[in-house]
C-alpha cells in the first residue's frame, strides 16, 4: 500500500482511491475475503443486471447529458422535491465559492442544442450548428454546456440492488488498477460503464449511478482504439525507455511509432487531435456534468464496499475529482486547439536526423541532416502556422483559463471540506482517507493546508497578473494574455540568420538590424548559462512576449529572469 502522504487525497481526488489506494488499516476483511468479493463481483454480468432491473437482455440506453438525452425518471417527483428541500439550506463558504465558479464556467459554455445527425462532424451544441473548420485537417469539436441539476437517491428496491452489485464490480476494477492489471481494467471498465448506463436509463437522477458512470467513462478511455494502437506500435520498438526527450533510442522509437500510425490521409498528430475532440472531450464533459449534479446536492455522501466494509465518499473526493476533470478538459482543449503538426510529407523521419546532429562540433552535416535542419527552421518561421490556434477552436482556446480556474476552485473546496471534517469527531470514521495529526491519519492537516495554499496561488495566477518573488525571481505573469494569443509563439523567436543549410556554423543570432551577434555553435558550447554573454546578443523582438510578462521592458529583464530560473 501507499505510504501515508499526500498520495491519499490525490488518488482519492481521482476517485481511484475508492479501492486500490485505500489504507487497509481502515478495513476488517482478510485477503481471502477480498479475493472472494472480487470473484463474485466479476461474475456479475449484463444479463444479471437486466434480471434485477426487469429489462429485456437486449435493451440498453446510455444516458449522455452532453447529447441532451433526458428520459423520464423512475424516481418519484416527490422524492426529488424532498431532496431539494432538505439540502436547500446547506451552505458553507467553500462550497459557495466553488459553485459560483462553476456557474461562471457554465455561462461561458452557451445554451444547449442538438447536433446535426446527418454529419460525421460533431456539432457545437451551444450553437445548434455544425462546427465549421477553416481547413479539412483541423480537428472538429463539440462544446457542451456545463449545466447543473441536482441528483437524488433513488430508493427503489431494484435500483438499490443493482447499484450494490455494480459498485462491487467497480471496486474490482479499481483493485485491478492497483495491481496494474490493465487488461482486466479494460474489460471491466467497458462493461461497468454500460451497467451504470442501464441504471441511469431507469433512474436518470440517481446520484450513485451518475458518479459511477462519470468515473467508469474516464476509465474506459483505456479501451480507446487509437490509444491502444499507439501503445502497441511503441512496444514494437523493444526496450526503448520513456525517460527523456534527449534519449536517442526513445526519440527514434517515437518517430517509428508516429510513422506507423500515420498514413497518406492523416498523421498521428491529426488523428490524436480528432480522437480527443470527437471522443474524449465529450466524455469528459459528460463526467463533469454528472459530478456537478452530485456536488450541487450540497453535502451528498455515498458508501462503497471496500474489502468487506462500507467506506464513505463525499465532497472530499467529489470536488477534487471534478477539479481533475476540469484540468483534463483544459489540457485536452489545449492540445486540440493548437496546430502541432511537425510531419514533413506525412513522415516524422526528419526528427531522428535532426537529433543525430552534434551541434557542438564545427563540421559539415549530411544531406539528410541538412534537410532536417531546413525543415526545422522553416517550421519555426514567424509566418508559419505551427503553434497557432485553429480558427474553429479560438472560442474554446479562450475558455481554457476558465476551465483551469474551475479546476483549482473545485479542488480547493474539496480539500477545505476534508479539513472541516477532521474537526468533527466521528466524521472520518469510514472515510477513504483520514486527515489529522493522529497516528492513524493518512495525511496531516499541514499537508492538506499546503495543498490549499498552493491552489490559492494557482487561482491568483489564473485570475490576475501574478507577481513572482521567489529565490531571486522577480517577475509578473499574465496567464490570460497567453490564451489571448492565437497566432502561435514563433513570432516571439529571437532574431537569427542562417546562410548555409549544410553548415550549422553559419547559423547566427542577430540584433534587430540583422547584424550578427553570436553563433548557435558558440551558444551550444557554453558550459554554464552566461547571461552577460547572451544579453543583447540573443535578442527577442518583444520583451513582454505579447503581454505575458508585462513588467519586462528590456533584454536584460528577460535574461535575468532566465538566469534566476536556471539557478533554482
């Protein structure tokens, strides 16, 4: 088991700690009990679930809030009203802070609508029209309204029995994950997701089913065909380590993998962006909506069976989990939004050739290497589209700070919730992880508070120009300015001139007028970073980098900052 450090709340935040990462000191069962429970839950199949729910074995309706599905609930309206009334008065500062933030995210997303069923391209549900693309190669995307609607506990006998069985199966899935049995997780997650979907078809407002579907949907990403194709192609390269981008064997294996996945119609880069846009982002969106529904209840708690004992999951886990989902949404959106294509004639071989050059030696390079250098230089020219934002993704690109802000607020609220729980005797008796300073605590109050402090800093950095004053670093960063830029980063490159593509010694940095200042080979041969040797010799056209560093006004400001960071 994992040591009693911050790994507990971090894994719990992802809800992976529901089983595999929980401390066995909180459980009463023996290993035989665990194995027995695992075998029992794994033998429970879709047909068994159908018998409990009274479905025909062929009927299955997956409820996806991102698609606007909304069948009638089998739970009574009175039950929903009672739950709303019961939880309406429950408030606390951190919960309100988090909910307000989610509301701001919702308002950015737009109104819901219907996709164009006749198109292969996913439509924007906020505009009710098919997303247009400025290029056939650009990944398309679907913007999902992140709206909240309270869920309820469905006390129907069949639903309760079904959830108990499927939750046990979910536990087995996480136990397989803790044992790194990825093949078993793949099999389990697909079926488990379908099971929660069947329950949601009968009881769309069920909190437990919504949590289960949200988490199993993310786990089911492991079954993604393209992801598995890439992994299998990389494994063909033998024992190439995935350690460092400077490792030649790893780079060559990555190039080989990229070439194998690419074809005449599309490259691995565009395939991955399309897969993220069409499959994974909508899956994340659905999970976000379901987790928001659970959190909007106010103080919802659910029990899951772990090693023969019911363990409680609450906002200590729900809100950091939602935070991670928002963070994933931000990262996936970032990857989809930007032109990251570096293939040349649908091949990545030039990267291996470029990597084979010893830049520190003054020597002629081969024709293949010279071609690779030419491709690299051409790629980073200021007038190229590399790193620019696709026109059809500019709106989503601009929302990334909102997604990150939501990620930080939700995670912070969850950790604050766990701190408040630790102050109430008995509140953590059955929790996934225990916060406190006692011997049986999984994580200390100081550690959790440090997480909150770090998130406070992250929130400030996202919402306002953030002043850094740390170990000699004195700078101000405006993160929103980075996401206001859609033209890419090549326009910020330092001035340079390169006269002979077969001779790296002819690559020189210049000043603004074009006068040569220092060669690339000389820079590469520096043993240590020498700011005095580089300032006003490697010259950047805009010291503020488009307003990202608003206080930088000179080349000295840039290099002093680089030097301070390098000294950390």
